[in-house]
């Protein structure tokens, strides 16, 4: 386990499966964790379960002023965010030729633009303190593409390019920027798949099983650690071998 | 008595670049004399904006190369 004692983390989308696993893992490592999400009750329950060193920060990332407020509140109430995990994401799937502007805009706004705005607000104080870890949760489909998810894939691929650029700009300030790209992970979303879909997916995964939130969170914990100080601009794929890139 | 603009500018430069105050003279170039890199210059401009409540657009920021340039620009904005 990586030692994150004394670190202050902000995890967006902590009310979802992977986000919760990340928040738990960073907390276990000793970090104080700001839990962002849209479902307040879920965040409160998680905070109560974790006990000390938590802060509940509900916000709607599709609203730009709310993103700015989240950054301000997290920075001031946590006393400086050292670890930023941009995990929150939404999907609005549909075949491309029938995709409406609203479905494109909604996904790009939350999955990419809110990351830009939140990171812009929090990277600067990290640079001043000469330490920071930014981990963006991309996806395997951001690299491979996926029919029916042109908007989501564009946003997730965008995160990788965004991370590489920012990584180059602020490396000298000891702030690293990396991505973790999960493949199929057991979650409420994958629980909805039927047997046939499930069978097809399993056939494409060399490991023959879906991943767990903890397996994604472990990659995040590594990138957030002191030990990962020389790793920046990278994408760690956690996908059971489904795509070897 | 309140501090002069020049003193406040110099103080910010000393804090941000971690250089000796006696090196921060008006003719000193941020990059050539004070060891700043391009990110430092952006951060300095942001710090000046915050301290003096002025907005320094990019094309103006590009002309601020020395401590004296910064002092003159801010004095002009506040006049």
C-alpha cells in the first residue's frame, strides 16, 4: 500500500462504483479525501463509513459556476488539494448518425470541459506548492473507440491528449498528470448486461473476467504516490489484457 | 505610509523566484538575470494581477521582460 499520509485528495464522481473504490483506497493510504458527486445521500453514507478525514462536496459538473465553486471549496476546506482524481463521467450513448447535439454537448461538458476547468483552478496552487498529482480517469474506449459512444470516446481520448500537454507544461513544478484507462469493470452499468452481451465481452478479455473497482483504484493510488514521481503524461490501462497498447 | 508599487512588485518577485532582494533591481530581466522560466513569468503576471487588481493581457505580458517593465506597466494602469 502506498503511503498517502497527510495528502489531501479530491475525487470527483465518488458516488459511483469506481469513484467510491478510488476514494476508499486513497483514504486507506492515509489521505484526507474530498468526496464529490451528485448523489448527496451516497456521499454522506460513504463519508460516514470512512469516518474521519472526509469532506462531502456535492456539485453538478454540467454547470460551469458549480465547477468553479467546487474547486474553491475543495482548495480552502481541505487546505490545498495535492491529489486530484478526475473520475466523474456521464454517458449518452447512441449511434452517431442519430446523435443529437444535446447528447454530444452533455458528455463533452462533464467528461472533458469540467476536467479542464477543475484542473485549471487546482493545478496552479499545486505548482506553487511544488507538489501535485493529477489522475484523469479515461477509458479503454478512448483509445479503441466503441460503436454507439462517439461522444464518450471523444471525451475520453481528449483526456489523454489533455493530460499529455499539461504534463509537459508543469513537470518542472513536480506536478504529474496521468491517466488510468479502465476496461470492463464490475459496476451497476455492467450488471445490466444480459448473458449474451456478457459472454461476448468475456471472450474479448484474455483474463476472462471483468475487473474490480479496487483494481482501478490501485493504479490511481500508485500514480498518486511519492513513488510515482517520475511518471508523467502516461496512461495506465487496467483492462485484463483486452487491449494491449 | 503604504508601500510603493515598485516595492510591492519587487517583493512579489523575491517571493516567487526565491532570489535575493538585492538582485531584484529595475534593469533585471526575469529570465536572463533572475533565472525565471516561461512558467515563472506567467505566474508572476498572475501574481501582479492579483496584487494590484489589474488585468494584464497576453500581448502586454509579452512586453514585460524586466522588473522595471512590470513596475512601469502597473503604474500606468493605476494612474
